[in-house]
C-alpha cells in the first residue's frame, strides 16, 4: 500500500536502490549539507523489512581517508577475569541480605542498598543472583555514581557471573546512564550477542553526551546488522540530526519513517517537532504537530517549546491555552515553560494563572517549576512573592538559590542577598559561578565593597571556582561605585584573560557617574572597537565627545552613523493597568488619553520643580540621542507614570517596564514624583530595577 508523504514527498528518497539515502557530509567541526551519508539502502513497503545492500554503503568519511574504529581486544574483561575466584563452589549468601537489598531498591533507598552490598563485598565469593544484580544496577543508575558502578561490575566479574542478554543490556544501560561512555562502548563491542535494545542504548548514550557524529557512524554499522529498525531508533537518530542542526538529514529520516509506517508514532513525531524547531523551521514543526492523530502532552510541550525557542512568545502562550482547552493533561514541564514565557513577556497576570494551575494540577512542590516561579517574581518586581515561593519549597537546588539571590541583588537589597548566600553555604549547597555572579552583582549594586571583595577572593580559595570576566565586571563596578577608577582600570589591565565588553562597560559607567571624561572616552573607544556595529556604542561615544568639547570627533561619529544608516529606535515604556498593557513612546500622542496624560505630566513637572527639580541638559547615557533630548519633558517613562497615576488608586504601586536604560532626567524626576505623590514606583530598565520611594531610589543613583 502506498503511504502518502504529504509535504515531504519531494524529498528524493524513493529511488530504486537509494530509497533511504541520508544526505549530509561531516567535517571535523561542522556538518556540510549536500553530500551522501548513507546510500544503497532500500526497503520493501510490502514486507516492511529492510533489505541489506550494504556492499554499496559508502560514507563520505571514508572518502576523506578516515577509517572505522577497530574492534577492541577483550583485554578489559580478561584482566578482571584473571582476578576471579578459583573454580570452586561459590558460597550462597544469606537470602535475607539479597532480599533486603531488593526491597531497599524497590523503595528507592539506593544508598542503603549499596551499603548493605558491602557485606557481600567484604566476605567475597558469594553467588549473587540476577534479581539482586538487577536491583543493584537500578541503585547505581538512581545515584548516577561512577564509583558504585565500578564496585558492582567488578564484583560481577570477580565472582564469574555469566549474564544473559537481558542482564548484559542492563549492565550496558548502567554505564550509559552514569556517563561512562568509553567503558559502555567497549562493553557493547565485546557483547557476544546484542539486539536492537542494545543498539538503541549505546546510540542514545552517544547522543546524550553530544557525540552525534559517532552516533551516526555506529548507526551505519548497526543498520547492516539488523534487518528491521524500530520507531525508537528513528526517533533517536532524529535527535542526532537536531543536535547537528542538519535539517536535510532530518527530512530524509522523516521520509524514511513515513515509508516504514512510523508516521503516527508519538516518539517519532515529537522528535521531528523538536528537530525542525531546533533547525529553524517552525513551519515544518507545526506541520508535523498538525498531522499527529493524537496530540499528547509531550507533543504539545514540544511545539510550545519550539515557538518559545524562536522568540514567538505570544504564539506559544496561545498554544498553551489551546492545550488547556483541548483537555490534554498538563505536566510540570508545561507550567515551567509557560512561566518562563511569562518572564519574557513580563506578563504578571498570565504567570499568576500558570502558578495557580501548577498548584491545582498537583505540581505545587515541583522543584523546576517553582524555581521558574522564583525567577519570574524576582525579575518582575515581586521579590516578596519570590521569597514566599522559595520558602515553601521542600527541596531546593542551586538554581532556586541563584534565582532569589539575583532577585535581591537586582532590587538593590544587597545585604539580604549576602545573607541568603551565607545561608546557602550553611545548608551545604555548593555554589557555582552563577551564584557568585549573583552575589557579587548584589554587592556591587548595593555598595558592599568589603563583603564583595571577601566573596570574590573566596571563589578560588575556598570553592575552587576560577573567576570569569563577568565576575571581574562586578568588581570593576564595585570599585567604580567607591570612586576608585585607577584601581578599576588596574583590575582590567591585570585580568588573566582578554578584556570583555562588559568590563569596559562597567568602567564606562563608573566614569560617567564620577565625571571622568578622559577615562570614559578611552573606555567608550574600546567598546566601539569591540562592537563596531552596535548603535549604542556610537551614541555613548558621541555624548562623551560632546561633553568633553571634542566637536570635531563628535561630527565624525555622526557622519559614520549616517554612512552606516544606523538610527536609534525611540525609547519605549509600558505599564499594565487592569490586566491591560499600555505602551508609550517618547513624545507619543497616539493614546486615547493623550491630552489628559500630557496635562498630568505638566502638572507633575511644575510640582516637583518646587522641590528642586531642574531638567538635565546633557546626558552621557548610551541610550539617549538628540531626538530624545528634544522631547525631554515627555519621555516614555514620564508618560507611563502619568498614565498610571491617572488610572490607579492612590495607594497602588506603579510598575513600569523600560526598553532602554532610564535617563538621568527621568530618574531624578521620578524620585521626586514618588515623594510628592506618596506612591512607590518601580521601573525595570535595561540595566536593573529602580525602586523609587520617599524621594530615593534603590540603586543609590548609580546605574
């Protein structure tokens, strides 16, 4: 019976003797499109068995002079067998010990089971049965412990245990799951008998470890050995093509899967959706999803993740609601993805709904989803909600701790961030480089110079973590906040690696705040040289030249901007009122309440001028150009604040999101607006959070 290939029928894979040809070519670092990886392999649609004509199979790697890996000698097994016990009768262990080991594993008490196994190891020579070894293998997999794998496997060999095919596959799986791929490959090559399960295991292990090329080469060898490959094999190899980002290979695997009758297989379909998404073809991914006869939870999750991967956050959110309305059961992965999408969209209302759904569906204690919630609430001004979720988590990982520490730092609450970091250490949680980035950033933003230096020095001394450029950038900002520009510059010059743009940007900020135009110009020129196509570098250089009176150099920057056709996009701010977002541009007059908003801005400016407000005439921020300067009184953040004051109750805090870095004039103005109105105003700009209350800002006027 002919199987329709739909949109994929154009793929030239149904040629007589080449009907399953996979086209691609491998180089040392990159897989090139258009060369033949597999050829001469065809199958009968009637019998659904693959005929083997592999005398014609040719891999382009052979053409490049590369040869297949030689079969290893069986030294690995022989050496261990030499140390086995003499051929005497094996002692029978106490049935109670083996039974207890199996019961402990059944209850997932893996560590205790392996501790009990020490009794057998210590005495030696016990004839342990397959069921006990099976349980011990499960314990090793559960703990992902290389040391325990070696213990169990060595005991197997030393006692002369002869495993059947099932147990050999279990031993292979144990090595694969624990990441011991060299040993796993050697075991696989030495197996006297193997089946499709063995092959899928070793190939999946290679793909999980990122060895996609070796997985394809092994797939070539195994294809000759077995007359039929199952759907799992196809799904696994589609994953490999996704890892290589080779859509041409993926399409040919897709075509073969359809011809073999695996088009409706859930595993194959989900692998194809993932592959097309990662290879940049969201349309093909959607096509596969639409053709699924039964749209499972995994299928929905995969297509939603594909849209989110390409930045189609709103479309991903729409798919989530379609999934909910379809009645398909949602899992913790679904909610974790939606919360991350809400983080990108700054949608508090949608995140709250996802949070409620998470609890309602019984995933309220899931560590991944709750860590995503902590991250969301921290990033969007709800630090107390973030702490509440964090405190309710029964189990926390390093991601959970990092998210909350970073949240405190972004909100200018450095002391609380440091306290949380110290609590993390007391709880026995091992910090990583992200943890140190979060706590050092918190110290730099809150001016905790002494504590920051202590933590920075403890990285390599106490935790064996080598500081990276991002950590140096935090320390440069910390020195800049103290006005120690010479020391900050010395830290840049003494860095044990190539200076990065973030390090120069931190120095530039310090120069702006401390009014050091010469060093600022030097830092700006360095930034310009590292990112010549980045518009903000031209603008900051222009502002610095203008401020230091270097008009000739400023004119040259303007000419360069015009020659390259670069133009700064207008600043954009938005505020959510009554679940509805409202977006404003600088000088914007498109809103239905424009007249009322402008009158409110004028009244605010008049009121704060009585408290010392004077409009800024010049700025050194990289995000403000001349056109922005001309509409200074009606910058987007001022319009958003005015709209919020008009349309919300007097006791309601305002939360503004700003696409650019807030300018000095708006920063000074909003501080005074918060004071005269008695409101708390939170602005999340491209740099950090600014909490304005009672005439002060959480950033300490340093950003």
